[in-house]
C-alpha cells in the first residue's frame, strides 16, 4: 500500500464502533519521511471536529514542548493509537486498539522513523510493553524492531499536574540528544 491508498482506505474505515460516532478520522499530520514520530492515545473532541491530532489544549502544550527542542508539525509526524474519538474521552478499549492497529502499522512501515515518542501511558503500553509504568519508565530508551522508543507524560497529564513538567523538560533534553546522535535531518 502506498500513502495515498492507505489514506483513502483509512478515511472510510468501519472496523470498529468508534466509526459510528466520529465526525472525522484523524489520520495524522506531518512529514511522510519523518525521523521522529509522536504517538498519542486517541482524538479528543477538538481533534474529532478538526480531523487533526493534538489541536486542543493539550495540543498547544505539545507544540510548546516540541518547540523547545526545535521540533514542530512539519519536521515530525504525529499520530494516535486509535484514529477515531472514543466517546466521552475514555481510554480506547483493547478491541478498538487492535482493530485500528493496521493503520498505524502501515504508516510506520512507510515513514520508517528512527525514533518513536509515546505520549502517555496508553500509547507506551501499546507501543513499548504492556507493563509500562509511565511514572517510572518515562524518559527511558527502549529498542523495538530497530527503532528507538521512549515515552513522555501525556500533555493532558502535564496540564492536570504541572509539578511533573520539570521531569518532562529533562526527558525532552534526552530526546534532543538522541536526535542529534542518530538523525540526519537538520532539526
Ligand atoms: N490526546 C491524544 O492522545 N491525542 C490527540 O490527538 C489529542 C489528545
């Protein structure tokens, strides 16, 4: 599958019940050849309405976090584990994550990132390992099928609990160091 066929197929997906309540499929945004990919959990209300990931309040904070280390929506790719909004902003169910996984798998096959940054616990448990503990394991590097992976606190968690922001600043510096070490694009 190439990017355009993947996009078209994803836009009309009906593999799970989230398709019944969505306004828009939130495919993802950014470079198709990004070396750094951010993966959140699933669209919220604003993302569902606008069809773009992280455009609400936590998205504003994510933009600010990325800007600290010269990242933005044009030099990375941002996606979610599930592409349609779970009603009431609940966590996506395991069955919904499984139903949606081929889309993200295909995107990552085409993008071939060097670094994947999981945003929050749900994404890290899915991408890195099921027993991932965000309070203990954030900012640590894991290697998965040749890709360097780490997790940050979810921006929504940082909005709720600003006391965690200094730790996230340290994690962002760790990410920046890894980018300087292994990425070839000028970030
Ligand atoms: N939270 C997420 O995990 N993803 C989004 O796209 C928006 C909020």
